[in-house]
C-alpha cells in the first residue's frame, strides 16, 4: 500500500499523518494511551482499504512525531481531528479508535455528528465517571505478588517525588510494569510491552477526559448520530464490561461484539474472532 507521510500545523501542534493513496472516505485511526503513538495503521490499514475506506494514520499531539507544548485536552484533540478532516478535503470521515482513542472518536462524533460516516470503537475507555477506579483496581489485581509490590513502591515514590519529571519517570515505569495485565490471562506469554508513552500527554488528557465525562451533556450529541456505530470489546479486558454497556446506551442502535479470551488488544489475542467481528462492524448498516 502506497502512503504519504506529512505533518500539518494546528493550534500549537504539528500533527504527523500517514495517508494511504486511493479513493474512498478517509478513515482516521485514533490510538490510545493516552500519550501513545500510532500502532493502528500497520494492523488495520489493509483491512480498512478492503472495506472501501482510505486509511489515515495519525500521531496525536505531543506524542513522538507530533511535537506540541499543549494543551493536551479533549477539546484540543477534537480541534486537531477536525483540522485533519479539512486537510483531507473530506466532507465526512470514518473513525476507528482504540482505548482512549475510542473515547476520543465518540467525543468527536458527539460534537460533529454530521461529519462522521462510520464509528468503530475497539475496547474504548469509558465515557461516564467512575470506570477508571475499577480499571486501576483490576490492573493491580492481575499482577503477580512481586510485581504488585513493585507497582505499589513506584506509586508511593511517585507521590513523594520532588519534581514533576521524577514523578513522571516513576509512573511511566509503573505503566511498563503493568502492561501485561491488559491482556487476557489466556494470552499473556510473549506479548509486546509498552513501546511509547509520553507522560505529560497521558496525564493531562486523562484528567481532561474525566472532566469531560463529568458533564453528561456530551452524551446528547451522540443521540443525533445517524451513522453506523460499533463497539468491539474483550470479555477479559481490564476496562470494566460496564463500559461497553454504557456505550450501548449512549449510541443509537450500535453493534456490540464481545469476544471471549480477549483482553485490551483482541486483534493480537484471538485474531480469527476479532477480524470476523471487525469486518462485521465495517459492514454494519445501523
């Protein structure tokens, strides 16, 4: 697949895009983290192109390849996505988001419902308050005794760290330690670790998302969506299963697929089941 890599300037950020050549409605991949990088294009681009869409990878603001001093907020991210749409010259775009990228995709759709042709969310972060506490508790519960001890030590040291950079370094180490708990217990051996995490982006955007979710008015924009919507999640995800239930309430007539033996990265865990569900989501007519 031939692609073009370019950066666009938007609201104090330089956003790196990887744009596939060809026709079709652009489908924008929104990675998670928050504060990660674009890991979705390499896994999903061919499948998306086969479904008739034009794949577009994006590294979100402040992450490696898309330099920015901020702000790292939901509103700034949504402005970036809108700038990408305008740059692509598309009246409408499709969105596929994973983890926090799934929440951001829904937030963009809420504010720009007439601009979204299809919404696919894979193991999305929650859109209502309260989910994060259950998520954090489950991450810690899944650790081995020795890793849990180290997790708690890093947490305690981070709370006492005299500088922001020191705190960020400790919490980033904690994230690297705990990433294996994101996978289903059936699929933890040999899985990749955490490649990138920009802590300033991670913390600021996470806090912004919690404030955003605290205002239920954002859900009203989802009521106006007329595009097909789908949620794919793993039954062994560290994200609580209630999150998918909540999106099923918030979105109009969504397709919801729950996959056994899958955690937070189902395309790496149960590929056949996941790609079957993904193809169905790309064909779903609402």
